[in-house]
C-alpha cells in the first residue's frame, strides 16, 4: 500500500512538472497573427431564390474561415466599407478591384472575398421506370490580397443528381449537393491563394 502511494505521488509530481514545462514553452513562443478577412455578402444573379439556397450558402460561404487562423471582419463593418466605396448590389455584379481595395483599407482586412452564384440550373428527367433531378451550379469568385495588391478571379462548378425508381424526387437535395461541391472546390483554391 505504501509503495502505491509513493508511486502515485511521484507520477503526480512528474505530471505537474510536465504541465509547467509545456505552459512555459507556450508562453515563450511568439503569438501567431491571424489573417483578417472581409467577406462580401454573396450575390445570387440566378432566378433560383428559394430560402434554403440562402441557408446553404450563408452556412458554407464563411465556414472555412471560422477557425483559429483567420479573423472575419464583422459584416456590419464590411457593409459600411461597401457603402463608402459606392458599391451597388442591385447590379448583381461582383465588385471590381478598386472597390475590394477600398473595403480592405476601411476594414483593415488582409484579404477580401466576394462570390456570385452565376448559374443554378435544375432539370427534372422522367422515364418509364425512373425519375431524376439534375442540378448544375456555377460560382464566380474574386479574392483580393492586400499585401500583393493582387486580384485573383476564378469560377467553379458543382453538379449533382437525385434519382428514384418509385416516388417523387425533390429539388433541395441536388441543389444542396451541387452548391456544397462548388463551394468546397472554391475554398481549396482560396486557401491555396492566401
């Protein structure tokens, strides 16, 4: 019994020394600065305006940047900077480099990201034994890098189909999958360019 108590005390002592060493090491490491990102509200220039599209995009559009490496500029500040720059969302076009530069300056952002849903085509196909819904999504992006004063533009696509032999097929699932696929591909490109 006495040996067990001594061993337990020694283990606890070693663990506390180890914890102190790790915390001291963390204190001496330089703090990592987070990249600040201004995310411009996305533009949907398609005729597809169902409410769940907004839910899908709102959740996914900023998801990749909600971690310890990035600091997202509050939407209110980004919107103020867009207003100062004179950006008109009713045109349904992505802002140009000058507008993105103004947003970056006014919000102190390292990067500015803008996205447009330029195409969202959903079709229903029926045959004697099968019904399917096919969705194709095309997204356009602009990413402005402040340090390099560089604008990167690209577009990505996503596709999905939903089939059934019996019953009806809905539109929501293939639209969700196509948008998520396109945004995942875009996020990889964005993270590689930051």
